[in-house]
C-alpha cells in the first residue's frame, strides 16, 4: 500500500512474493500518475522498494520542494509508519479469514501444500480473493472521517503540486532495465509461489476455454 500525507491510500497491490517490479508497476507508478510526485517517499528497510526509490531519485529535480529534503527516507521498523499500523485492520478483515480457511483445508487434507502446482493455484486464487477484500478496506478507509483531520478523499483532492508526465515513468520492465544499467544489479523479474501448471499462455487460454465449455462461469 502507498499512502500520502492526507492519510489517503492512493495505491495498493497484492502479490504472492514481494517483488520490486510489481511494487513499482502496481503501486508507485500509478500513484504518481494519478496524484503527482511527492517531495519525499518513506519506506522501511525492505529490499522490495529498491526500484521505486531508484525512480524517485531520478525524478528528484521535478519535486515541488526539491531543495528542502531528500527525495526518500528509509526508516527503521521501530519508526512505525501510519500505514504500517493499518495492517491490524487489514489482517482482521482480509488476511486472517483467508488464512483460517486455508489452514482448515490443509487440516482436512483437502490441500497438499507440499505440491508445487497446488501452491501456485492456491496462491493465485487467494491473491485474487485478497484483492477484493483489500479494495473494500481501502475504499472504506478513504471515505471515513479521521477525528481532528477530515476525510482522506477530501483532504487529498488535487494531489501533489508537482505533476509528472507519463513519459518520465517507464513501465516496470523498462525501469528494471534502467536500474540494471545504472546500478549494475539485476532485479528479480518473476514473482510466483509454487510451479505454474501451464507451459505457455496459449496452453493456459486453451484450458480456460475448455473448462468454460463444461461449466457455467460467472
């Protein structure tokens, strides 16, 4: 999740394994395109933010107050962010119910999580379900009133003063290439859990079509 100073959650993503490229592509980039460039991005010490911080530094000159503070700050976990404290709510409403159901299925021997294909399928489906739940949590949070402050959706109207042109924000793959060229280190491209059962995209589409011909899909 990414949150601005208004306490509005402006972007979020769900992934099976933390991944720099997905975080940049699904969280950082759309947030900047919709809200503008922040004067400073604050993260914890996780390695999954390397690509977003790399692009943030490249865009430092376009910030509104670019002379007053560094473009990003890496804080220790003890310096807990407001967004981190929201995880108790996300866990209660989204993560724990899903985890409870999965543990129950494993205990009933309906799932074999030692099987790589099962891992992939369970991960894929669970992430899709989590996206629905987290979207509901985010929409509720952004519309609620914070005592003494206001409603995040209202406080964040207009976004940041510094607007960024789309051509300054390459897509995830291109940004990862830039990172490798300038930093000299490659970022992990894939982010899956388990073994995908399909050998190609064509095989996956054929299976979905075949499945749909036998069952009604809603």
